[in-house]
C-alpha cells in the first residue's frame, strides 16, 4: 500500500498541473461517450422508423424490382403467389404496387412514383385509411410534407396524374389530396403519391398484381415463395443505414483521437518533466531500498491516477449532462434532419449503453497507463548515486 499512497500524495501535491491534465482527459472521456451515444441513438431511431413505416418484418420483392432504378418498374409487377395471398388475407402482409408517373401541379410537370396500398392495412405506419372512400368520382391521394412542399399542394387540391399501363398506353386523370402526412422516412414521402391499391391496379390494368409485399413485424418466419418473388430480410433492407452509421463513426473517431491525444500528450510531458525534476527523490527512494521496478511502478501509477481522477471528474458533470440529453433529446432543425440522410425526427435521443461506457473507460485507462509508462523506461539505467547528485543518464 506504500506505493499507491505515495503516488496519490504526489499527484495531489502537484496542484494545478494535475487538475489541468484531469480536466482535459475528462472532457475527452465525456465527449467520446456523448458523441457515440448520439450516433447510436441516431442509428436506433432511424432503423425503428424505417421498420415501422416501410420495411415491417421484411419484404418480398418482384425479381425485376430495383428501388434505385425507376426504369425497372414497368416490368416489376406480378400476381401474388398463393402463399403471399394467404398472408394478406390473414393480415400478416400487405401488397404495394409501384409505377412511374408524372403529376402536373399548377401546370408544372414533376415526376412521381405512384404507389398503391390497401387502405385497411395495419402493417406499416402510413395513414392509408384516409384513402378509403365510397365516391366513384374522386380518386383520393396521400402525400407527405416534403412532397407537398415540392409541389405546393394542399389538402383538398386536385392534381392531374399521368401514367402508362402495363400495355404501354398512356392515360391521365385528376386525383384529390385528402391528407398530408408527416413522416421522418423520406423514401415514403419525397416524390411519392399514394393511391388506393385497387384503384391503381385498375389504372395500370394489372389486377391482383403487386411490386412488393411487406410482412408484419411479428411474423414468426418468412415463408418459402417461388419466383418471381425474392425475400429481403431486415439485414438486407437496413444495410445502407448501417453502412452510413459506420462511415460517420469513422469520422467521429478522428475527433476522439485529437481530444484524447491532447490529454495524453499533457500527461506524457508531465511524466518527462517529473522524472527530470525528481532525480534526487528517485535516488533517495532507491537508496532506502526501493527497487528500480518499484520506482517505475510509482511513476506509472502516478500517471494512471490521472486517468482515474479524470473518470471521477467526468462522472461528476458528465452523468447529469448525459442523462438530461437522453431524457430531453437534442433539438434538430428540419433542414439538418433532412440533410443527414437518416429517418430521424426533430429531436434526437442519444443512447448510452453499458458497453459504450465500459469500453470508453477501458480505452482511457489503458492509454493513460501506457503513456505514463513510456517515459519511465529511463529509470532502468539510473544509478542511485547519480540520482542523488542530480544526474540522469
């Protein structure tokens, strides 16, 4: 217990120099956890929104369907297989028919994807019930807030829609905007016009056909379905979000290295200076019977205690700060929200897992200990008589 007590007394006796090192390290410690928590919260929020609003428990795609190539939509439709049709009847799936089209808001032309969805479905978080109508004269349409902003359309407006059916014949009609939904998922909003499924099937002359089928989140297992249907699980559907988070995490680590490097550099300089200034003290300790290894352990422990004090200091102000941000969230302007590429709301709620906290704690303590040890290697060649005379070879 002598060495720990002596090490603690020495760093406390160093005064302001110790507390400056502790402050820098604690800021790096809290900043790493806070930023990683933001990225993890963004990841969780985005994936939850995508699953609830678009992906469900997985999807079956027509084999010709490519969401990034609208030219495939002309061929990407087929009647449902018996298995998929049975799931739809049981309420475990909902079909969606997609076609390319154009709308003419206020005389302007704008391309749009026409998406047919069952008004009575309960699979995805889209207010499709507003598309249920008994009128044969009015075709209801649902758009999102981004689409409304792009087209200057409001609830009650009529807009002309043009499309081409499966036989290659162009046709057009007017639809009425019955609701503007607010959603964080851009892929069901921007450039999308939602119509009743059966009405779109009639318009395209594609009875009982669909482009994709969304499964319920609580479905036990995806059934085996023959061509032309291909199953896409959540891992496949969410891979772009996961890759985007990984790319952002790499960029965040650059900031972590800079912050942590500043603190480690300060401790390294402190150790070098301490060894240079405390030569007589080291000689006295060895003359009193302390081995070189014990002296090295003493100085290494002094540096490591900087990391331990930094964790304590970071916990004092970091825990209330992190708890408040996790509970109240962090407000984001709508422009920033849309530019991130994530399906996140106007408030981001960070997520701080136990693994994140323990991992960051281990990184800080290990790196501080290593940096504290490096300058002490010179003590191995130190002779007690030279140290007492103030020499350091």
